[in-house]
C-alpha cells in the first residue's frame, strides 16, 4: 500500500516569542520539523508534503530537499484547511498526517498506526493523560467505538472529564479524503476548519475508527513555548542515554550528557559528565571520554582516551591514541595508533603518525608528522602568510625542540633534530641538528630602566 505523508508546519508559534518559525526551533541540534521529516523518511513514503505558512521561505531554505514537496498555506484557517492545501499532490493509497512541532514521534508507533488503515478503516493515534487540558477529547459509544473528537474549547463539562486525548496524528484511506475535506465546516469556537471533524464524517460513512497509542506519551508532546521545548530536549536526551547504555556505554550521569546527531558506539565505552556528541560520531570499543568534552563529526577508534575539557571536531583518532586535557583537534586532523596530543595543543588539518607526540602548548596546522616524532612545547607551524597556506612535513623519529617556529613550506627529514628556540625556514636533512637562533650576548654593567616619577 503506497503512502503520502502530510506534515503540518505553517503555524507561527506566538508563545515562543521568537522571529524564528516555531518548527525550526531545535531539539538535540536538529529543528523540530527536521526530526519529523527524518521519521517520515523511514516510512519510505511515495511523497512527503510539508505545509508551510509563517516564515515559509526560511523553512524552505533550511530544509529544502529533493524528496520534499512544500505546500503554501497563505492563511492559517485550521488543520483541516492545511491538509486541503496538500490534497492536489496526493496520489498514494494512504495519507498520514504529522505535525512539525511534535518531534519525538517514534517510527515504530507510526508503523503500528498505519497497519490499522484499510478502505473501510482509518487509524487514529490517541493518548491517555492525567490532565488532557487543551487536547480534543475522544468520544466513544457504549460499545467503546470512536464516534467523534470534540475540541477542548467546544467540549461540555462531561466531555472535558474524558482522559483520552487526540494527538492529531491520523492515517486514512486517500480515496475518502477529498470528499471529507469538501464537507468541513468552520462552525466552532475557533472559527477554523478542524481535521478532527473527519472522524465523525468517517463514522457516518460507515468506516471504523481504529485507535493506537504511543508507548510513551512524550512521543506526541508538542512544543508551544520555550518551557515545553526544554522538556522535549531533556526527554530526547534521556531516551538517547538509555539507548547508548543498553549498547554497552557507561554514562557517569545520564542527566548531564547530550547527543545532537547520530552516534554509533561499541562496548565498554565510558563517558564522563557534561559531554556533548554532535553530528556523526563513531565511538569504538573501550573508548574513554573525560568530563566537559565536545566531540563533533569524528571517529574514535578502539581504546582512545580523551581527557577533560577537549574539543574534537572533524577528526579521526587512531587505536590507542589520546588527547587532552584541554586539547583541540580541528577538521582534517588525524592521529594514527598511539599518537599523543597533550594539554593546550591545537591541530588543524594535521596528520600525526603512529606514536607521534605533541605534549604541550603547540599549534600544528597543515602538517604531516612522521611516526614516533616528538614535538617540543611551545612549537608552532607558521602555515599561513596572510593569503595562502603551506605544509610542514616531518619524517619519522624527528625531534623538535621547545619553542620552535617552523615556517612552511618546510621539510624536516627522518631522524633530524631542531634546537630549542629555533626558527626553521630551510629543509633539514636526515640526522642533522638544526640550530636557528641568535647567539647569546651577556652585557656587563647593564642597568635596568627606572620608572619615571610623575611630578
């Protein structure tokens, strides 16, 4: 059975008090609408139709993709009116309606809902809540069959006592949709065309309304203000923490850990507090990450150790390598097996060979460092002349003294040594010692300047 998905994302979200359209506000580093689209894609639909209105151009620019059809709703006249805007583009057998501000919906929940749909039956996702204030109420007959949905503002006191609420997520046979959309009325307290009125129409037409519920009520929680947005964020993070712990990760404190992307993990991984994983992160077995670290778009091979307060972005750390504390690996950085980057060392587009070391207070940019080479404290590669960047290349077993400036382009061949305090501008051949510093002079009778007294 083919599927079209309609995602309603036209609302302004005035309670957010923001110039940013509500559906673009982030949860775990991705917009709420981005999360919904991600779930929709996993259902492999024939089409995904995103109904936009407020901030339409920005929404389109941020999320444009070949598989998305953006549909304009010039006036926000209700959920039924929004679905009607997408109607001309629908060609599948089944239509699923989702919401751009409900980001935690699980694919498995939607699959169970879609399994309810047939030519004579539609699927409605409901939720039981202790306090369903604001939700439309599910009205059932004496046999327990759904007969209608009554919006909270239109509900009687008896109907408001119903605990089963409407999530708005609905799956239905597409062949019926055009007729139902044409029969919608805005004769209600809000003066809007409610999609929920389709339920009563379906019952009147002899269809069965089959309900399904999420395993976790937070799956269907929307965000209308910043407080609700923060609740979604925390719940998402707790869900991710539980997933990773089930795969063999030890989290020192799941409440102080954030995932903002796609994370793949091995076994016996240890992650301390206040760690943020962003983008696409691969963590293999036996990796240890200290507190207050940010890991973004990086791969950490087996046995990697990252010490406290380090920032790793766009890097690959080889088996048994380590970095930190206070290390920064920028995009293009590669550490081969057992390479070491210490405190206050920054790498950018630098490749450290197996067992190479840069222990302290060092910047290596656009550099190729051979195996087992040692970089002394205070060393920098001078790789940028204000217009162009140049490479520094070192062979194996090179020893760079402390406080060196390596002016690229320059090559230091295998087994060479540079003396402390040198500025290296010329190639150093294998086994040579390069000394490039002014000769020391000691001046007798030197008098220090004295501070001039103010009159």
